C-alpha cells in the first residue's frame, strides 16, 4: 500500500511538472510584437489603401488573446492624410484603411501599443492625376531678353505627377509684337525648363494651359524690368510765349519705349541740349547718375526759354552716344499779348 501510494504521488508530481513546463513554454511564446502589412507599398496620393495588423508571438503565430488598443501615426503632415482611429484587434488581428498624400519615398506609417510593441512601414507615394501647372522663375526678366522659368505638372495636393501626357499651350498678358513664348510642348518627367521673352515693362503674366483640358492651367506672375537706355522722349507745352521760360520733361526710354529706370543697366550719360531757335536759352549739360541701389524715375524736368516766333523744337542728345537722342514736338512760339491800356490811369 505504501509503495502504491508513493508511486501515485510521484505520478502527480510528474504531471504537475509537465504542466508547469508547458505553461512556461506557452508564456514564453506569448505576444512578442505587432506585424503590419499593406495592400500596396506604392499608393497614389489621396487614394485609400488597406493595412493589416497582427499581434504575434515570438514564433510568428497570431495571438488571439491580445486585447490591446493599437494607435496609428504617420510623418505625412498633409491635412488630407488619413490614419485609422485607435482600435482594438479582433482575435489578434485587424484590417484598416489609410490615406497618404505627400508624394515621395519617405512617408511612413507606424502602428504601436505602448513603447514596446510597434511596427513601421515606409511607402513610395506617387502623385495623383494632373490637376494644375506650377510655374516658377529661374532668372530675372528684362524687357526684350529671354528669361528662364520652370513648369511642373502637379496633382491637386501640389505633388509632382509623372502620369501627364498632354500638350501645353502658352499665352501672355503682354500684347507687344516682339513677344516670344515657348511652342506647344509635351512635358517629360513631370517638369520642364523653358524660356520666354516679353517686351512691356511692369507686371505681366505667362499662362500655361492644357490644349485638351483647359482646367489644367497655371500662371507665372513676373515683373518685367525695363532694358538699358536707348532713346529720349521730350515732352513740352504745345505753345510758349516769346521770351518767357517754361518747363519741359526729359524721359529715358529703352528700345521698346519703356521708361529706363536703370534697374538693369544704370544710365550715367551726359545730355546736351540744342534747339531750332538759335536765340533760345537752354539748360546746361546734365549727367544722369542712375544706380542699382536707388530707385530712379528715369525722368527729369528742365527749364527753357524760346525767343524766335513760329514753330520751334528742343533736342537732347547723349554726348558720347548720338543714337540716344530725342526731340520735342513742335512748340508754337507766340508773341506776347500787348498790354491793354488802363483808361483809369
């Protein structure tokens, strides 16, 4: 009896030891991490895709007893990016929807449950369908000279898109006959560098529009600087009184008739004045001192007196470059009105 009892107790102890060992082995195989997969690793910006998350043990088996709450985060800072809400897995796994927006090979999504359990995926997000053009200057625009600009095809989120196969047509606000725009063009690799020439100084635009889908468009806003001084314009009154002084203005012009402010090539020439009236009193020679660093209107006011009756003119010419010259329209020089006697004197 005693021996049978001892054998029975030994069996119980062995069963307990085996059970403890099995429990210990199961515990060691308890959930070790989260695993996440995606329906695509190359999603399109703004298009939802699915994420599958599993809680697995160290052997890679799904742990159906996992009851934690998983949290999703991304480095995509776009307000249109969408992450799943904090969620509880069902039987250790779950499928969720996510949307990334910023294109590139760097966006990530991380799922986590506390600091010890997490998984991260890195995606290559492609731009969506072409929505508009983005245009940007590459060089400063001067009247009559080509300037460079970049044209890119962008989706509705501002990402570059490589799927565009359309044709681009260019227009401008500058009505000058000498304007030169790029020809109708296709775009390779989502962007192209091209150039245009505008003649009219001041604010202007260059607009690119898809020839088949006019809603795909974009506009470059530029300020065209006047070119170097090429001529002079003199503005004087239509009439003058013999022997009485009057003011006239001198304006420097580039070759397109824009006021030459010296923004590109400061003018430092000396102007000499002449007149068809040999008896005229004219301003002395005047030297311009335009500068890159100071605003200049390109206009000066002078005073002159004509003496010989009839139509007369005043001319201004650069002392060193006679092609820079200008002449007033005819000024009708009239005799002064006679004084009317005062009968009361």
